[in-house]
C-alpha cells in the first residue's frame, strides 16, 4: 500500500514539476539522458577493449 502511495505521489510530483517548471524539468531530463549516454559509451568502450 505504501509503495503505491509513493509511486502515485512521485507521478503527481513529476507532472507538477513539468507543468510549472518546464525549463527546469527539461534540464533535468537532458542531464539524465546525457548521463545514460555516457554510461552506455563507457560500457561499449569496455566491451570493445575486451574483444580487441
């Protein structure tokens, strides 16, 4: 039950954040995307160095 409350609270906060602070929300998502891309690049480089 608590898990469901936190999940819906998080979704509500996310929607509120996007609605009232779209520029800040875009910056956060851009940073998260950049971090994910950096991790994927590092993992790819690691696997390439193992194979080569």
